[in-house]
């Protein structure tokens, strides 16, 4: 139970940090911010790695893990790259 | 111990990166800092796992990501972001489900992971379909496209039936509903095949697990229906809100997965993404003067209210490229109001060319009025104009542009409709009443570039088009701007 409470604490505090960090984004950056944060949500790849990498897991779980790795990596790599492409177009005069 | 410290480092990098992404000058570096955080997190996870196969999966995924990210056109960006986001949601579903299959920490968190991830994924699927215009539009399919289409729906239906036979009628009904809903589609977007493959994989996984009798996949199926329904009723102009909202969900799905496997870096990053998505959807809602609930329930009143189109459009005046060039010649200040039509016609470069020409030849000041919900995702117009090398100092927000509208000589509306409809100010019974708009009707002259008098998303006529000071240029946006530029050069 304390474990769950600990994780919950982390979650709630991180939400607050998120709200604080991302207030007042200029509209120019809405799309890159969205696709950049989207790439970060690919962090679920960590879970996929753990799942697929544990030799003791049932085959079904590991297969799902492998699929998840592929999907999440597309999300991560594609997300950061596309954001980079977009941001490089924004320039000042 | 070291691993947890590295996770802490990764989470900190995400926070710093996101913060830097909030400012134009530091945004590029912010994105790289975020990527570095991801690298640290993955690097910390790998040691001690069965490596070779993992690396193969990672390389495959990365390669697909690189191809998708480098090939996509800027005009297809809403679809691209949606696609990536949906894949992230699907990954969360699989991880949470796989953990359940291995008898890991089940319970509320697993359920939440499956639920949110599935809503994200199926919601995205429909949103993507609408954006790429392959859903709900009938067109002849190539044989293999037909095979995928019916194959996928058939698989979902089979999985549903299997679970129904296995004593799970709810999952059966849900699966059948998804299968039916997904039958409506067509394709125009290359990335579609990736989406389809992913959907197929998810369906296979769901069918396999449903056969195993796990309640988890029931939940996934139900949430899938929810995701489809949620997005199905949402029209074009609400798309920015939904896209931001689904982005937030994908973060929350990752966080839920973090709860399942007891991993704090997932929880922190998921929460950050969740928060950013919520903030963005809030901004979008405010820009339409509507509540989130109102948008999600698709409660737009339709065309019934307000004046009839024929009545309103009796005094519409059409114009020519030459006449517009003449207007521009004597203008001191020009405002361009872009909308989704500019994206569709891929007219951003032509628009930029004309703006530069007018500044150079006639010495006028040209700025752009960016409505927050113009286009199909938050900041859509900004991205397109940035692609066309328009410096972002020229992109003005509503308050600034409206304050100077009365001293604007020519206001050119290109492919926008509802966001310049003065009914929002004047008619309290209108479905868009109270929505902040660009006051194009207050400029000295207004030129509207539009292919026809067809209504915008709100389905109501726009009195701006019939104003005495308004001239309509009935043309494709790109053609129109090229012709005006030619006429300017000829003067």
C-alpha cells in the first residue's frame, strides 16, 4: 500500500510540475510542444523493454512486449525527429 | 540503485527539455534535451536483459520512425502527430496487458493503462482517418486495400465472437461495434499502412488474449468503442481540441503503465505529457468559447439557427486578381488571415511570395492574423507559415491584430470561415456566439479567397462575405495568390 501511495505521490507532484513548466506557451510553439511531449510519452518503451527482456516471462507476454517496443520506438524516434524538423523552421528576423 | 538514479536524471532532463520548449529561442535545444533524457532512460534499462532480440525490435521501430518523420510533408503534420501518438497509446495497452498476462501487479493500474491507452489508440485512429479523409468517404478501393479493410474488421469481429462464446458477451458486443465502425474508410495518406499494420497487430493481440479469457481485453475493447465514438462525432474545427486531449491521454496511459510496473520515470514523464495536453486543450477551448464537455459531446447546433444562406449572400460581390492587386497597391497595412483552406491548397508558399512582393513593390506592411483554432491542430498555421520562411514576428495573435484592424487597409482571408464570422459578436443565438474572432469585417477592405460560398464547420452562413466592403475571389487558394502576384508584378 505504501508503495502505491509513494507512486501516487510522484504522479501528483509531477502533474503539478507539468502545469507549472508548461504555462504560457506562445501559440507558435503549440504544435512542436505537442509533438515533442508526444515523443516523451513514448517512455512506455521502458515498460516494453522490461516486459520483453525478462526471460522468465510467458511467451505471450514477451511477444506483446516486443510489439510494444516497435510501436513505442516509432513514437519516440519519429516524435523527436519530426519536432526537430518543425522547430528548425521557426526562425527570428 | 544506479538505475533508479539514471531514471531520476532522465525525468529531470524531460522537465528541463519541456521547459525549454516553451520559448522559441531555446525550443530546438529543449527537444534535444528531451531526446537525451529518453536515451538515458533506455540506456539505464537495457543492462541485464536478453539483448539481441530487444535490439532488433528497437532498430525496426527506430527505422520506421525515421522514415515516417523525414518523409512526411508539413501539411500532413496533424496526421503525423496523430499517428505517432496512437502508436504510443497502443504500446501502453500492450505493456499493461502483457504484464497482466505474466501475472504481474494487476488491478486498477493495469485497467487504467488498458483503458486510457485504448481510448487514445482508437480515438487517434478515427481522428487520423478524418484528417487524411479516408473515413466515411466512399471511393473504390484497390483489392489489397479492400483485403486489409475487411480483414481487419473481420479479425476484430472474430475476436469479439470468440470472447462472446467464452462467456464474455460485453467484449463480444464491443468488438463487433468496433469492427463495424472501422469498415467505413478510404485511403489517401501513405502512413495509413503503418496505422493499419498497428491496428491489425493490436487486434490480433486482443483476439489472442480474449481467447485466454482475460477481462483486461474486454476493457480494452470497451475503451476502444469509447475512443471511436468520442472522435466520431467531432467535426473538423474541434479537431485541435481533440488532438490535444488525446495527446494528454497518451501521457496518462504511459503513467498508468508506470504504476503497473512500479516505475517512476514512466509515471513522471506520463504526468508531464498529461499536463501539457490538458493545458493545450484548455487553450483551444477558450479560443472557441466552449467547454471541453461541450466539444467532446459534439454539441454543435447545426445549421437550423440563424439566417438562411441565400438571404445573407444576396449582395455578394465577386472580384478578380487584377482588382485585388490594385487594392494592394494603395494599401499601407495588409493583414492575411489563413485557415484550413490554405493548408488544403498547400498555398503557404504562394501566400508568402505575395506578401514579400507587396512589401517590396508597394512598401506596405504585411502581417498574419493567427486564430488559435485555425487549422486542424494547435498551432497548425504557425507551422505551415514557418515552413514557408515567414518570420514568427509577423504572426500576430487575436488581441494585437484586432486592436489595429480599423487602420488596416486590406484584410485577405484565405481559406478561413468561422473564425472570421462576425455573427460570433452580433448574434447571441448563433452556435458560435461569443467565440473570439478575427475582426476582418472591421478592415477598410476585406478580400476573401475561397472556392465557393460553402459553409465552414459550424454550418452557418457568414455575413462577412456579403458586406459592402468585402470582395470575394472564388478560386483555389494557391492559384489565387499566384495570379494576384502576377497582377502585382504587371502593375
